[in-house]
C-alpha cells in the first residue's frame, strides 16, 4: 500500500495531468473488471436456475449496483479488492454442488479472459509500434489502459482464488475438496472476513500474490509475443 501511495505522490508532484489521466484510466479499468466479474456470477446463477440476482437488479452494468466502498479502496491502494457479492439462493440451483462451483468460478474466469485479451492487445500495440518507440500520445494512453486492465484482472483472479470466505476460492475449495461439507455460521463467516481484511492491510498476502501475478503475467506475455511474432 505504501509503495502505491508513494507512486501516486511522486506522479502528482512531477506530472499532475498525467496523474489525473492515470486515475481516470485506473478507475475505468476497475469499474470494467469488477462489474463484469459480478455480472458473470449473476448470469451463470440465472442459467443454473436461480433468478435472485436478476430480480434484485444485479444483472446490470450500473456501477452503483456493484461497487463495495471498502473493496474499491483496497483495489486502489493495494491493487486487489472486491465488489458487493451478487445475491444467490443455492436452493434454486438445478444441481446444487455443481452449480455452486460454476457460479463461483464465473467471476474468476471472466477476469482471466479480460486479462488474456488485454495482454494480447497491449503486447500487439507494443510490437506494432516498434517495441514502443513509435507510439503517439493517444496510442500510449490506449496501451497503458490495456496494461492496467490486464494487471487488475490478473490480480482479481488470483486474489479471488484464495480459499477464504467470502472469496470465490472458498466455495470452490469447499465444493471440490470438501464436497460441500463445510457450512459456516454467520458469525464464523464475519470473522473470516475480518481475518481477510487484516491479512490484506498487514501486507501478509502481498508477496505471495505479487509472485503469482508476475508469473502468470510473464507466461501470458511470452505466449502473446510468440503468437504475434
């Protein structure tokens, strides 16, 4: 968190207009990533027999329906965060355990698709502009946006794979490894959320998450470079 704030402070001092443009691009990338993540959960739930998200107006691109204030702050300051969980009713699922897995991974898969597509686009721009040497200002902004979009989505995908409530990884872990046997009470669920926030604020997860993000990003970049070449 401190390094990101330091970067913001340095950019604000040296290039105020660049700072404003960066924040606008970052905000747009966050909105796109979080909204599509949550819509994916709701859409797959609907296809699995649960219309709860649809009836509660969550199958929309309106950011006011999806953004969680604390999760958005985490996203800006730490590079990973969350939105308001899409309401689902597992009792409506056609096949409860299978459908819970599908609904849980829908957001992660969406983020991974956005990550791969964005990586391809910024690598394509980089190669087609002489490895960045012939970029105009406009193309540079487009390149930077896709780079931010890729970084945000790989962070969201990896973060949400953690098997800690309320993240999607918890449902996947419980359904596949424990076969749905772990049922948490409301109090236990809230405690797990507090533990997750403490882990995030303390930076205990930063090193591991950054390593995984870097490894995935490097692998996909090399793949895209080989495809474009």
